[in-house]
């Protein structure tokens, strides 16, 4: 791929920012900057300008610019816009890069822009960056159909049909047919969601898919600690029972000897909190368990979840 190069007059040199970087000459760090631009929001690299915006100038022929373009394409796999512009009687090389739809690496390393700096992505950042457009639920793995707990599936179907959320299945439908209709089998393979929702032992694959219910006297004194495993349906049931074990209940007798249970917290609110903790967890994040801490005067829930990318609290 070849480009036509034209000399333009007078480029306005702005301050360095997330989208603008200066280099006195083109070096390996320039490749890092272009990679970072492509991985962030795109940007412009001005070669021949010092950090203090002093115009140093460059001296490139069209052939040299073509070779530089080939290097950028070869090393990064991106196609920049390159041209010579003039400032204060000197030539500046202006390289513009668009945001890439795929991650761009330089020799196996990924860079990003933070303010006016180029930084190497750390392992956790890189993992999040590489999977940011992937849906964990629909990823498939080397799972076997006999790892699915048919009892849990049937329980779910009965409840969903009763609630009007699901059309009844044909009695002749197999477990595979049911999971396929629920989009829990893709291209003949079970999804992560199938294992976490209905698996006999999801923790075999996802060791952090555990809820710890902890009773504390203060921030360091643990009175009781109950880890809850199993699939999400079993966790929803067993975590609620664990919470009820650690909180108080009183009874009121009304009417014709009807006993009413009054818990420290409304059970509907506890269930809503619990379902949110389970469903909105980021299952990509390993090594972090969902926790519910119960103190004498309040209850605290935490999971490895964040807002969807691009959404802020504001």
C-alpha cells in the first residue's frame, strides 16, 4: 500500500495530551506511542518537535517516509496517515492513527495512553482490555453434558413456566434440546452460563464462583463464616439460609393463632441484594469471591462487578 505525500504549510503545535505526542526523532518509543493511540482513542504523533514544543524539524524524503510507513504497518498492523507539514520554516512529520477495532501490540506488548503519557498495560489491565467486548456467559468450554444437574434444570423450568416467563417444553425434549433452546449450547458446546447456572460442580472450573457469608462482631472479629458453593440456583437458596442463620427473627401471633416471622431485614430485600450479587458479578475476574458480611447493626454485600464499560456513576 502506497501513499501520496504533500508538504503542507504551518501546523499549529498544541500541548501534549492523550491524543497528541511529540518526538524529536522517530525511535522505538514512537512505535509504542502509535500502539497506545490505536488502543485508546486514536491520536497524532508529531516528529521533529521537542517536549517543550521547540521545533527541531526533520528531513525525510518520500522514499524514507514510504519505508517508515511500511515499518509501522509491519510492526503494528495499522495504516496511519503520514504527511509533512511546515512550522517556523522547518518540516514536521505528522502521523495520525485512528482507534483500532482490535487490540494492537508491539512485539507482544500492549500500550495505552493515560493523559499525555504512554504506558505499558499491566496484566490485569491487559486481561480486561482483551476481553472488553466479549460476553463471558456465551463463551464455551470443554464441558460434558453429564456435568449438568438435570434436577436444577427441571426446577428452573417449572418455576419459569409458572411465572409465565417460559413456554412449556415438549415432554420428549431432551436435556440438550432444552439447553439449546435457552442458548446455553452454542455450536454443540456448553457455555459458561450453562455450567454456572446448572452445573453439578461449577467450582471445578470457576473456583471464585463462591459466596462467603460472614458474621462479624467488628471488622476483624469473625463469629461465623460459611462458604456456599454449587450452581447459582443452589447458591441463591443456600446463601439465603446462611444469612437467616446469622440474623435474628421474632414471631408475632395475630388473628387465629397465625404466627408471623419478622426478620431483622425484609427477606424480599435480602433476595434482591443476593440476586444482584450473583447475577451482576464479573465472572472474568478470578480470585475474588462474592462476600456478604453481617454485623450487629448492618449488612454489607460485595462482588467482583463494575459498571458496564463506558457508563459512569454520573
